[in-house]
C-alpha cells in the first residue's frame, strides 16, 4: 500500500511562509526584499524540506530505503511551495502593485552601479552596463512566471536529491553500525 505524500501539505505551509516573508520584507523596505528574499526563501525551503525528509525517513524506517520514495515528498515540498510563490508573485506584481517593475528597475540600477564601482570598473563600462539595465524588461508576465517556475524546478530537484541522498547515507551508516 502506497503511503500518502506528506510533501503537499508541507509545501503549502512553506508557500504560505514564503508569501508572508515576501509581504513582510516588501512593506518593511522593497530594497530589503530584493536583497534578502532569495536567501530567506532558500532557508525556509531548506528547513521545511529537511523536516519532511526526516518525517519520510521515519515513515520508511525498517524498510529498504529507495531513493524515489525518499525524494518524492521532499521534492513535492519544493514544487508546491514554489508554485504558491510564483502564483502569488504574478498576481501581486500584475494586479496589486503596478509600481513593482519600476521599483525593481530602480533597485537593479542602483545595486548594479554600486557593485560595478566596488569592482573598480571603468566609467565607460559602467555607463554601457547602466544603459543595458535601463533598457531591460522588468515586467513579470505569464511567460516569465512560467519560465521562472520551470527553471526553479531544476534547482529544487537538486536540493531534494541532495537531502534524500544525505538521509540515505545516514540511514546506511546507521544500519551498518547496527549490524544490518
């Protein structure tokens, strides 16, 4: 009998946590959102994915560990939570805050210039790059949302596979110590 996938429930919880973090950072300071949301999202996802991996590992205790059975709930957390976040971001960006493209563009321009000055780039190089940033497309349409989601799944699977392999390695190590 197949066990239910616990990753869906925890993916929704992680997705809700990401939305709350996004809104908190956005209303605190949009520059803080652009600067820290990636790290915060990674930390939230990692904690939830490891937690689900631990639960899945315990549910499979006593059985032969199969990579697919361990990675499925972990990856499901990523798939669901990123889906929630992408849909939220698309709706927020396009229907609630029409100024978002301008905010992102301004932040990228300021941060880009700051980074290039720190890297001691020539004024000509900075001017050329700033022109490219100025003419960039900062809209977040349906295609860009789908593209972001699909590309994030590659990273999510690598995270999930790494966590699953870690649990399998620890499980094999514990099994060898127990004489199994």
